[in-house]
C-alpha cells in the first residue's frame, strides 16, 4: 500500500525515528563521499508548487538526484491547481507519469485531496496548516546538537502557524515539551493542541515571550506573516511587535539553548541578525537537514 506524508499526526513515533535514523546514516555517508544513486534509480518525483520556495524546491530536487532519480518542477503557472482542472484529475494524471508527488499548496484540503486520489505517495511540502518536512529536518538538527530529543523543551515565539503545528505534532510524538508565546488571536489550531495533549504531550500556549523562553532548550521562530496572508501584513506587524528572538531572549534559555528558524527570515522582525549568526543559531543546519531528512522520506516512500 502507498504511504503518504501529509501530516505527522498520521505517523507513529517509530516511523518518525526510522526517518531520523536513516537521515543520520545518509548524511554521514554523503559527507564521506558514498553515493546512493541506486536507491531511487529510474524513479521520478513531480513537485507541484502553488507558492514560492527556495529550500523545499532545491532540497527535493537535489535529494532525488543524489538518490539516482529525477524531479520535475511544476510551478504555479503550469498546473494551476484547482483552476484549470480538478485536483482529483491532477492526482490521477500525475500518478500515471511519476512515482511520487511532492506538493506545496494553500488549502490543506487540497493536499488531502491529492493524497486521496493519487495512486503514488504524496508528500506535503507545506500547506497553510502544516509543514511536516520542516519538522523532520528540525528534529535531525536538534538531535545533532543535543544528542537526544525526549525531555527537551522547544519554545516557539510568534505565530501559531503551519510550522508551529508540525512542531507540535513531532514534539508530541518524540516526547518533547512544546511551548508557544504568541499574540492573542494567533494561537495554534485548538484541535491540534488538544489532540497532542490528549496523547499525553506537554503543550503550553501563552502570550508572554520572556516567561515562555525561560529554561528552553530551543527558541524557535518564524515569520509574522506567512505566504498567503500578505493582505493582513500591516496589522500583523503591529500585533507581533516584541515576538522576536534576540540575544537578550537567548540568555533566558538553558545553557546551550539553540536558536532556530525555518527560513526565509525577516531580520528586522521575528529574529535579530545577531541571534541568527550567533554560535547558538542552527538556522543553516536546519536548511541543510531538509535535504537529508527528505532523502530518508523519499527512500522510504518511493523505493
Ligand atoms: N523553510 C522552507 O520551507 O523554505 P522554502 O519556503 O524556501 O521552501
Ligand atoms: N510559515 C511560513 C513558512 C515558510 C517556510 C509560511 O507559510 O510562509
């Protein structure tokens, strides 16, 4: 049966560790010059984008190349998801040509519809609701810095958005506490928080940045205005003043606290440039680890 990566809520702790363990292995061997171009030899991945991307596009394309396969970029103007023909038909047609579909969409329901109808695996490369590939790369990054995951506290400063949601999912699965400090009205999705809590996870939602940051192992932030929310950017800028990771805030974390951001960043807003270039910052490791984590996902789903 085909397996999708639409939401980490559908993946078990064991499956997530399988990805992380394989990613560690693939990364180590890649750095040592070992080639893995037999793994997906002759396989192809369609990459459907409704939104811009640097990391997701390049890391999936290079990941397929490293594994001996081929990736095909289909930008917003090419497919016109949901406009030129139905999402169902797009899923069925692409399934006749390629071995997997990676998609970046606005509505999460479009991702679910693609997955429902495609006969090949569908990988979520970001929707308005979730960003599971980011969370997998991030856990690889934290593992490299801390040597463990269970028992750590990840604190998210800013919007309860797609990145925050996937981090809630993965922290819950891997035994990490998740805290968020956000402006009132920008809390993460209540159903995602409740589901994580009812699985036994420690998820705290609050509005005080300094209180949330105290004794954190990771301080994570993301843009105040996500792709697709540009109309409300000005009022969001007002609401999010102070929801920022900088060197002052870093002092409140545990010794060795790590600064994280999925990128792209706005250095005059959610993250100070100084914090981003501090030795505590893992932001470029995160970007790199998208490649290794996604290669593991591709190898597990498409081989
Ligand atoms: N973090 C991330 O997904 O970056 P892109 O939007 O550049 O793909
Ligand atoms: N929350 C951001 C993440 C970008 C990778 C957005 O959706 O625009």
